[in-house]
C-alpha cells in the first residue's frame, strides 16, 4: 500500500472490506484496527470489527465494537441492526428486540433484521409475536432457506405444526445444502418422513450456541432442571468412588461439571457448541475442554476415563448403539457410565415435536448389554418441565466389567 494510503483511514477501511469480502479475516481486522488508530471516531470500522467478531463467535468483542459504532451514530439503522444482532447472540434479548425494532422501523425491507427480530422474540418465548416479522422476511427473501426455517420453528413453537411443516418444506425446496438436513429433521419431528438416527450436528451446535448465554437461568430457574444433580446422586448411591478421571459428555455451560466435580481427580468436558464451552471455561472446573462430536472423538481415547457422564445428551441421538460402543472403548476396565434419556413407550425410539428423541428404556438396556456394559442402577425421574408439563426420563448407571 502506498504511504499516503497508510495515512488515510477511509482507504484503510476499503482495503479491509476487500479482504473481508474474500475471506481474509485476519488481514481485514488489521486494516480496520489501523483505520481506527488514525480516526477513533470511525464508526464503520467499529461496526465491521463487530461483524468479524460475530462471525468468529466472540460475543464480548462483538458487543464492544457494535456498541461503539452505535454510540457514535445512534440513529444509523445499520448500527442499530448490528448491535441488536450482537445483543441477541449474547442472550440479552429484551434490549436486542428494542434495537432490532428500531432498525426495522427505519428500514422495513431489511430481511436480515426482520429475521433476527423474529428469532429473538421466539427465543424470549413469544413465538406468536415472532410470526409477523418472520413472514415479512420470507416475503422479502422467498428464495432463501434461512428465513423459511426460522418461520417453521416459530410456527412449531406457537402450536401450528401444519404451518411449520409447510414452511420447513419451503426451506427444503430452496436447495440450500447447508440447511437441508435441518429442514428434514424438523419435518421428521413433525411427522413428515422417517426419523433419522440422530439430530444434525449443525442443528445441535447452532441451538446451543444461541442458548449458551441464557442456558443456566432458563433451565434451572424456569424449567426446574436438575438432571445433573440427580445423576450424580445415583452415581454415588451405585458405589462410584471419587478420585476418577471423569469425562462430562455434552458438558454445556458446566452445570453438569458442578455436580460431577466431587467424583473427579481430573475433569474434562466435551461439547459441540463453542459458546457453551466458553461458558464452561469460566467456571474453572475443567482440566480440558474439547469441541467435537462424541462418536467421532471418543474412539481416539481408548481407556482414557474412569467415568463418563452424559446428562441430557443422548436425547439428540436416535440410534444409541454407536455412542455406547464409543463410550465403552473410552472407558478403562472397571469404569462407569451414567446417563439420562427421555423415556418413550415405543421401541427403539421416537422423535418428538420438541425435536429430541425419546428412547424405550428396555431397548436402551439391551443396547448397553450388547455393547459390553453391566447395568448397576436405573431410576425414573422428571428431568425438567416443558410448556408446564413434566418431561419424564430415566437415569442409568452402567459399568464396564
């Protein structure tokens, strides 16, 4: 770059945008930062740094930069939308909704902000209010799968399974390969098509990435969630000792780690969601945290653990045989496995409208035996509430002889 351009913040900003557009994120960030050093009031540079941070899952940096851009130009619709989106991803939903509504009022044809507004309303539990902005989003972008899929989820949450299936079908018809598996999974949960043997990894990752900032409060305060505590209690009653190498499978934000820590000499966590893992790291419970899919990751750790615990994890898998075989291989002889399932009456499993699998306990016990486990304890429990109704489950404690 010529020397004159190095002293021109707008030239640096344009260079950054060019890098950003071709996927050179680190180079783009460097140009944006250089532009800011020359002109700290360059709101566009803050906003673009916030966009980069959102793309990389850095919620704190995204909030910082989008807030700085909005403070400099508080009526700018793009900055209202950017900071609103960052707030939504950080779980600060009421303030996100307020800003996104302002952004949409200023730019009624902004399909992305309409979709973000609808998804934030749905996440806050107001699926009915989410329908209007999401219907506007699909009207503006009828050839995009993402708004159709967001509308399908809101219709499902609002109690319109027929409308949800129609919208999921529209999402599938778009032909977006990245979202096709999620659309098929939703259709199967609504009774349209055979249930797959597992939830799409992308769906699970996105679901818990979005849920991470409000996960603890939502589950423990609103849904009465206590599966980790109940599982740890059953493990102790079954004779599981302390001082073990423990793997918290699907560790989430570390709620389960709190319950498992008294049994652990070394505690590790595994999860698909990077934002869940970031929350778990804040607890300072884990010696190591791993971002991976369990069936792919476990076979590379033969006999590495004395206890594997999975609280509310296996309900995102239909066929449990591969997971049980992988866990068996990762356990040392004499090791322990504790896990929960959502209980169903139909063998082997059913996929519910809530988009989780319910397993027949007898079938699970048979799979465990076939994988080489011996059952030590089993207990029927209420895992949590959902829409005011108890979610029935079963806890298992197994050992590898």
